[in-house]
C-alpha cells in the first residue's frame, strides 16, 4: 500500500476530505472550508429552484392546453346551438363575453406575476452566487498574501463593472400589455466553464500551503535530518507580536536550537540550518530575528541580528551583532536587490558554517544568497543549544508587524557556492599556515564516496603529517573541494610544491571562527605566561 493510500483522511462537515497530517488548520483554512460549505449550499439551493421552476412551467403548459381544449369544445357546442343561441336575449351573450374577457385578463395577470417572481428569484440566486464567488476570490487572494488595499481596490473595480453592466440592460420585446420585463445583459463567462480543481484539492495537491515549507526543501515533520520546532502541540498559528508590548521581550517567541556542535558546522554533518516561513504585510515597517548563545544576558549578547527595514532609505536589510548591550558595525543591503520580504509569504534560511552566518531567501524553488555575517564572536564549544528569538518590538518599544508560520532546525549540506559578490563575504582575509585547499574534484553524492575521498587524501598527504603521519582531512558531500591540514608550515609548503601536478591546491584561507579561537588561545597563553605561535592578522 502506498503512502498516499494509507494516509488518514478527515471529513469536514461540508463533505470535503483532507489528510489529518495538516492539522491543526489555520484560521484562514477554516474560513476556506466554511466558504466551500457555503458554495455547496448555494449549489443545492440552485438545483431546488431549477426543479421548482421546471415543475411550475409544466403545470402552466398543461393548464393552457386544457383551457384550449375547453375553448374548442365550447366553440363546437356554440356552433351546434346557433339557432338556440340566436333566440336567447343579447344580454346573455354580452355577459358571457365579459366573463370570458375577465378570465383571460386574470390569466394574463397571473402569468405576468409568475414571470416576475421567477425573474426575481433568478436575480437573487445570481447575486448570492456572485457574493460567494467574490468571497472565495478574496480568500484566495488573502492566502496568496495580497495586501488588503489591493483586494479592496479589485473588489471595488468588479462592483463598478457589474453596475455598468446593469445600466446597459436591453429591454425584452413585450409580450403582454403593462410594465416591460427587462433582463440583465449576458456576460461571457466561458472561462468559468473550464474544469478547475476544487478548493479542498488545493490543500492536498501540489500547491504548498501558506503555513508550510516547499516540498523541495525536505523540511517536513517527518524529515530525518531535522525537526519542526514551531508550531508545537498547543501553539497558536501563526505567531505574531502583541500590538503594545512593554519591551522587546514582552510576548516574544523564543525557541531552543538543540544539539549544536561548532566543530561539525564546516562539514554539514551536524545541526547547522534553521528555516523560517513567515509573512510581513506591506504596511509593516520592520521585523527582526536574533540568534544567541544560551548565556546571552537577556539577549544583550547576540551572535546574529537579522532586521529588514521596509521604509528606511528606500528599504534596507540590516545585519549586525551585539556585545554587552552595544551593537556592532552593521552590514546593510538594499531590499531592492533581494527577493520580496514584505507583502508575500517568504522563507528565510540561516545556515551556520565555519565562516559565519549565511542568509538565503527561498522563493518558488529559487534560492538567493542574500548576505553573510562573518563570525564576530567565537561560537560555543561542544554540543550545546543556541537560542532563536523573534522580538516583539525594537529597542525603542515600537511594535513589529509580521507573522511566523513554521520554524525548522536540523542539518543540511553547505548551500553557499560562489560567494563573490555576496554582501558581507570575505571581509576577513588571512591565509592559514598549515591548511591546504584542494579544488577541481569530482562531485560526491553519497556518504561512502565521501569516506573513500577522505581515505584517498589521507594516504596521499600522510608523508606531510610529521613523524606519525597524522593529517586532518575535511570532505563535504555535494562539493568539489576538500581541506587537508598537515603538521607544520614547512610541510604545507613542501606539499604545494610536490603535489601540484596531481591536485589543484593552494593555501587555505583561515576562517574568522578559527582566527577567533587562535586569538583567544593566544590571550589565555599570554595570561598564563606560556609561549605560543604568533598569529598573522591582515
């Protein structure tokens, strides 16, 4: 049995069915189901009115036929009794004529009344269907993230078109004497006759729900390389800041990023990636995200501060850090150079590596490397937890306006490729003395291939590992490069000379994280009176 056949389904009161795995439903999805139920009700009511109208017309046709039969029989009877009728007084003839005319007038009046009632019922039914269609369209636009102003403007334009169509009504040729009967001008709605998927099928089809990540990211609840941190059981979805917070901690959302190991971030074998599905409306001026260590003094120490500002200097993405309540030198990127962060559902991906924090925006299968904040403080050592915070206001108490639908944390292969031109990249430049960078290798896709590549490089560079032949090799999956660290600077220079015909290699650049660790070790050694190797700083 396939996974789709074994998936448990839930039946809504409207009769619509959806998989239980998408529960709990958001407020918008509940409203969508209610709209679906209302449309079903209107369709049933339309069928009932059609049946009643058809029945009434059949009864009228039968009655007219019987009246013609009776009129014919009376005419034949009058023809046979012409002589007797000629003898009757003229007063009797006049009375019959008046009665006949009166009956005909009553029948015409009844038919006119029935036609008017049917026309009114049809107009009311069309109005109800139009209202339901507009409500459904407004809900669809809202789920797609269109601003409320645009939705109201489009609705007003449609209503003006309907009013103009009503004014252009054509009169119908009058069948009876009296007020004319008019019909509304027919609008070509052939587009509506094309088969379209139902509203509920969009929830279970290829369309990505607004509260979830795109399937190609592999960040579902059942993913093996991570977990969904928000929403948890009992959480209100979506999260949004309170309207009048006392400070940035009042009503903020804080999540723990567990099992982070700074020694594994460069290889992508440990938890290194956080993804956030969010929506910031067009009228929002700003929102922010913080990542800090566990001991952060109420977020007075922040490793990464992500802060899009919608109306500052034409729109700026501000990235920074914080140490002991003091902000560092910010990195600013114009929002015009980045994917939309306001007015649409967006996915932000933050990946931690040995260089710093890489920031990506994911939209419709396209991933854009927006910026990099190189490490300005050394990462916590060992397996620890980091803290992810969504503040409720800025430092001055101004509330932030946005919604968070889902947060995922886990491990993913290194996403950064060519970083030339990426804002904030290569702001630190220092050559590593003992580490070599090998490029131009074939791309690896499986773990056994990574192990074979690591073993091959260890054998090739073992003679540069000192007396014990110890070298450190770092190989990443889905990459075309590797790092090899040898025993001494002299051995590294010798390897560059002897292995240049076999591999494309040069001295590796020291990462900011490595430089921070070396600097701290040098400071500790100096404090204790020990002598350590000097560190090259540019």
